[in-house]
C-alpha cells in the first residue's frame, strides 16, 4: 500500500490516506464487551420495569387489604341487620299468625254455618 500523499492548496495543507495503510485501533469495545453492555442495559431496563410492577402490586395489595378489612366490618353489620330483620319477621308472624288463626277460625265457622243452612 502506498503512503499517504500530501498536497497544498493555498494556505491549507491536506493529507490523504489510503484505506488500510494505518492499522487504526478502534475506540469501541470488542464485540463481546458490546454485547455485555447491551445485555447490562437491557437487564437494567428489565429490573426497572420489574421494580415499577412490584411497586404497583404492593399498592394494589394494600388496597385489597383495606377492602377486606372494610368487608369484614360490613359483614358484622349485615349479621346484626339479619338478626334484627329476622326478629321483626318472627314478631310479625306471631302477631299476624294469631290474628290469621282467629280470622281463619271465624271464616271456617261462618262457612260451616252457611253449609248447615244450605243443607237444611
């Protein structure tokens, strides 16, 4: 290969070099180091994404825990209401049941009397 040629135009001096004349050292790391750097960057990005997902999961878990706590309180209140309404139904059945029995007895006796009258 030929050495670089020099020529001058006016006040500027320019040197041309032919390809391959100088064995330049690359400033880039070797390919295995480049791959490791890319993998490291990818791994760092994945860890950052995982960290954000874990933070979101932790927030959702805290929300769920709060909702479960509130549901437990509401379940106790519903139990109280169920007992209260059940007591009202039993009281209503007792009051209305007695009136209903008395009313049915009067109705049945009136029907029997009408049948007896018809039969006579």
